[in-house]
C-alpha cells in the first residue's frame, strides 16, 4: 500500500514586506584595514625562553639586551605572518631556534658552537 504525502505551503518569512537588500560598502570613508584593527585589539605577546634555552644561554654566556629582544620579537612576528612554524634566528653572535606558534625560544648557541652544526626541523631563517 502506498500512502500519500502532503506538503503544506511554506509560510512567508516577512508577510507583506520585501526582502532586505544588502547595503554596499561605503567607498569614500577612511576606515582602517581589518588587520590594523585586529592588531590593535590583540595583546602583544613577548617571546618566552624554554628551560633548555635558558640553560644554553647561561652556559654559553649569551646575553640579550632590550634592542636584541625587540629584534627577536619583530623577527618572530615576521615569520608568523609568512606562515613559518620553526625558525632559526641569527641574532648577532647567537643562533636561536624558535617555535613561532608558541613564541618560545627552544634552544640557543653562540657562534663557536654553531660551526659545523646542522640545523634540522626548521622551515625558515632570519639573519640580522
């Protein structure tokens, strides 16, 4: 036996009204770009150092001043914008391997330690 299926007429959403039309964007305004607004709303994050990196910095006598930290943060920001995940940042006489996603320095070495060394698991490099 076959049953008949009845479909009721759909009810109008806005009875008696025309559908709303999307409004075009204003061209003449001086609205800032979305990225600019987003950058202003997002808290700025510094770069952290893992326990391993702190030990390497201490053992190898590497010290970073405020200017070095600003350059390091700028380098991490730049690599993040380009989609990098693990980066080698050459900062003066120091080489720092940084996890860009976590904004964390993983390890550090001085110029003497990096002679003949092979850096693996990095997808980008920044040289100052």
